[in-house]
C-alpha cells in the first residue's frame, strides 16, 4: 500500500500548486520570483545606473536568467513590470531634487531623462502633477534674501 500513499501525497502537492479557474482550465497558482541575491544585484545595478538606459537583456544576464524568465520573475518579485519599476524610480529621484531649486532641465538630465519634457510627462504620469506644480506645492527650498 505504500504506492497509494505516494499517489495521495503527489495529488495533494499538485492541488496546492495548481487550481481550476472559473472556466475549468488548470493554471499554476504561484510562480517563483527572483532569488534574494538576484533581487539585491538587480536593485543595486538599477540604482547605480538609473541615469542610463537599462535593458531587460542586461539585467537578465546579470541575474543569470533568460530574458523571458527574468521578466516574469521580476514582476513576481517586485509586483510591477521592469518598465513601471524604472519609471517610478526615475520619478522619485527628481522629486527629491526639486527642492534644491536646480533648473528642471538639469534635473531631467541628471535622472536619465532625455529632456525636460520627458521628465514632465513621466512625472505627471506617476504623480498626477507636473514637476513645476509639485515644486510649487512643496516649496523649492530656496529662500530669497533682500
């Protein structure tokens, strides 16, 4: 009877890993994301090269994964696609720099945007307001002296 026990155990494992959708199709319920060392390596690379073009293929090589598997694993680990993740990070840095009073064109270039208009479009897409509006609302950090 040990064979029956093995079949029952295998059946239970499959039930935990797969589920029936409403349409009756079998789909996998969980996917594994990036390993902790891959998450650290990808995050460090992205933060160090945020002002440069970052390609999925380069990050996949860095993680020792295929491009397609990396994309799925990245989304599973970070909850968003690489594109959305980079867009959010690239907008967070200018938000911090807006309080310095630097011209928006310099902030845009320092954060990896091709020009001020590109920064403004992405900033508005992520935050709902323009960099100028954000600066006006939160103050530029500049004090005018007479």
